[in-house]
């Protein structure tokens, strides 16, 4: 089926504290309309993952609604939202109506069990409705990033796991096996932590015009590293929204930033 664009089709959506999303739209054509969520495939790959929801009628004004429950958990990625006027019919891309994301704004204040799952409705660059989904065994949520003239200090909180006495923060030079390990300051509850990185840790990792250090936390010496990022609020794409100042020291420039996946990294040029 090839997608058909229709600027008149708009779906409102609201999300509750449990991650349940309710979609609502005016009565669409077709006897048994459905909502289709399609996991956007990587470039050159075929579509493989879809999720279909029935659109139930409402008595009040003829609108229909569909509910995406917290389970099953969506695979991590971007999900485009379509209308199926009836099963097997040609799909129609939906544009966003009002989006009520108030419950997501302070989502970083609530501790999350494993697996940590996130779903954020958003408008794509070309003006259509989509969902951004993450699914991770554990996640370290960056809270504050303080940039001074000599260092970057990050405050974060671990979800889905606990910190221990041998916890380390690991800065991995992208594309290499080079790792810098730092000892973080750990809060009494075993979840919150902070660390500081400066030119001494990041400017001698090899040549090249630009070097990227990805940020992880390792709860114990035996545990796999957990990515540090910012997922638990209402911002689907942070990279160009949260822009931090650079540090110029010892002939190099350091700048923390969020990647296209909302993960934390530090660029050195």
C-alpha cells in the first residue's frame, strides 16, 4: 500500500501518566476504520513492523477514538500514524491536531522500572503525526548540564537499575575502543549521580578535526554500560532545541550536545 496524503485528516491525542495514548478524530469514512502505526524503516529497508488499533465510535459528536495501551511496548524508533478507512483499504497519513502532553513535562521526576519505555507524540518536519518511542533495559536521565569556562558538570538519575560503590562514568570515543573512566558523586538513594569532565579527560583521544565522546554510566564493574540521555519529558527531538555553550581550553573546543537519539555526547574540535 502506498501512503496517500490528505491535509484534512487530523488526529488529536493525549497521553496519561502511565503512557497510555488516546487518539481522537472526526468520524472518518468507512464502516470499520482503524488506526495504523508503522515503524519507520531505515533507509533502503522494507517495512516490517505495524500496529493496528480499532477506532471506536463516540456517542456525543460522532468522533472516533483509539487507545494505545502501555503494553505491548513499542519497538524503539519513529512510528508514523495513518488512518485505514477499513481493514485492507489504502492508508491515509494523519496530520496532528491538539496534543495534550502535560503529563510528560515532569516525567523525569518519577522513577521508572525496567524496562524503561517512552512514547512521545510529535509533528514531523513535513507536518504529519508520529510517535517517538524508546525501549531500554535501563536509562540514565540527564537533568542538568552546567558548562563553565573549564569543565562540564552533568547531574543525572538512573532508572531501571541501581548504582553501587564501584559505579563509573564512561566516556567512549566514538568509532574507537578508547574509554575514559570517571568516578561520579552518588546520591544517598543510589539513583542520582553527577560527574565533571574537562579538557584533561577529553582532548588527548586521537587526531582528527572533530572527536565525539559518548557518555555512559556503569552501575557495577560487571554490568553493561547504560547510555546517558534525556528522554523523560515532552521533547521528541532535543538536538537543535537544547544548545549548550562551548569551552575553549588548551587549544581545543568542547561542547556537550544531544544526539539525534536524545543521547548525551561531548564534541571536541
